[in-house]
C-alpha cells in the first residue's frame, strides 16, 4: 500500500502531468503499427464528398427523382431542385458546409440542360450558379468559395465537349483556353476541373484531339499536363491542401493504370503501392490532409475499396467488423478525421447497390475497459489507492478528449498513463504480470487513434 504522504505526492505529480496534456504540445505519431479498424453504417442517400466536420454532399431519391442533399448528424437534408429542373445532385462541399453540383432539365426537342448549382453554408435549398451560364457542371468548392468544373453545350449532338473553368472572386478563368490554345482548338477537345484546394490549385483532366487523356494542374496562372516522360496521371481526381494530387496513371514498368500520387511542391510522381497488391488495375478518388488516399482496386474476386495510408495499402473489407455482410466495392471520399464514404453491397442481396459511411472504431469504450482493469487491480489489492486514482484520472482525461474527437490530447494522456505504469512496475509497486497488460491495451488504443 502507498504511504499516506508519499501516495498523495505521487498522485498530485501524476495529475499535474495530466494537466499538461491540455496544452497538446506535441502531435501524435503518424506511423501506423497495426491496421485501423472501422465501424460501418448504411446511408439512405448517395454520398459523394466528405468535409472534415463529417458532412456529406450527395443526393437522395424522392420518388424516382434525385434531389441534392447534405448528410449531417445522422440524417439527410433535402435541398431540393431549382425551379423548372427535374433532378439535382451535389459533388463538392467545403469545411463550412457550402456545396456545389448540378441539376438537369429535359427540354422540348433534342436539347437537355445541365446547370451548375450551389448552396451557401446553412442554406435550405440549392440555386443555379447563373454566372456559369445554363450549361455547366460544378464538382468542387474550397474554403474561399472558389468553384471548379466544366462548361458544356450539352445539346446531345456529337461532339459534345467540356470546357474546364475556375470561378473565384466573382470572375471566371477559362482553364480550357490555357490547356488548348484557341488557335489549335478542336471541337473534340475535352477538359474538366475536378478539385481545388484552399491555395487555389486546381486539378482535373484534359484530352485534346489526337492526344492521350492526362491529368492537369493549374496554379499561379499556368496550366500544365501531369506527365513526365513515362510517368503520368491519366486523370487528377483530388488535391489536398498540402498539395498531394491523386488519380490513376503509370510509372516506368507499369503494365496497367494504377492509383498514383503527384506532389506539387517537388513535382514528383509516386506509387501508392496498389500495383504490388495483386490488383490488375486501380483508381484513386480522394485524398485527405494527412495524405490518406481512398479508391477502388480490381481484384480477381471483383472490385474492392482500398485505403492507402502511411505507406501501406488496405482492403477496406478487412477493416470492418466480421460478419457484417458488407462487400465494399469503392471508396469515394475520405476526410481529415478518417471517415470514409463509398458504395458496396450485402452478400444477402448482391444485386442491390448500397452506400456506406465508415468511421474509425470509437476508442472511448476501450478506454472505459482500461479504467475497469485499473479499478479491479485496486479492488484486489494489487494497486495502491493513490496510484489507482492517478491512473484513472489520466484515463478519464484521455476518454474526454476522445469523445470530442481530440485525438492528440487523448494520445498524450495515454502516453503519460503508459509511462506512469512503467514506473510503477520498475519500482516494484505493480507486478509485471498486472502492469504489462495495461501497457499493451493502452498501446492498442493509441494505435487506433493514430491510424
């Protein structure tokens, strides 16, 4: 048992260490020592893009018609369809919750109309983005309100080209003209903007008459194709704020297109490792601020969703609870919290496409279990009251941080817990048989948080 004075001193010292966690002075380690684990829920709407607050841009079906919608807090909010149109859908969302997409109207005769739409944060309905003319598509919006997509005549006549644009600060930049100078333009030329980060860097795809399709990058007034000799992106689907571009393409030695990354700062291409998994083809759809990438890989058993993180590639089907019946086919988007949306099916109804939201398995119940272990050791007389109180205080701190999605604070509190248990073992106040399981469980939770 602890001596009265010494026990209080040690307890106060330990609690002082916990208080330091509030400063969250150091970020958690990014290295991943074990695979992440996820919970999964089915969504009643169709998700397309996540923001870091967990909001999802997509659409829901009202009868047979698609309506632009935002998922937040466990439910979808129907934002409707612009007057005179039949369908609407959202494809981009920024941190504040502003969204963009497009709507559709079938007009008399052979003509159809597709028009870019948007809704500011907190809006209850979408509206036409009239500055982009009636025939347009919007695919992404950044935190400054810059929007990218493509213009389109869309009169159902061939050819029916797209023309990439950037709308920012009240003006429209013709990215198509930068990629395909007017003197050389052909009716068959195709360009489209797919994403824009908060620095205003735009990525997309370009296919000019007589040349292969490639990803493109626009920044500081210049647009360029993403190719360097035998290395290239066929398309550029997404770009993170740090400047990591993802899409599909080839490097030297590749025999098929695979998910790749391009670093804007260094100007270099890199493999995500999909070609080494046995997949004969793969594509990347999104990248978050940590550099985690999601998409789809084509395996011998069919299409499977993947996560590429910290130099490793995971089949998402291996990271969800066993017996869930889910077969995850494609991941569309991942946010900074590690939440993932995509599509798949259940083995009991393989012909029905379903949509999912994956979330990192909640660590709070695991921390509660660790608290119960400490209490049991104290109740059995293996751990003194003062040290048990200090350890439980550290774990309660970690639990509070985890419940508020403050992973750094939770990790720091758990690291302090591990160090304190180690001291107890080394000083003979807790046996290795009783202390090492506490350390192992704390490390497991830390791995979960940092993944």
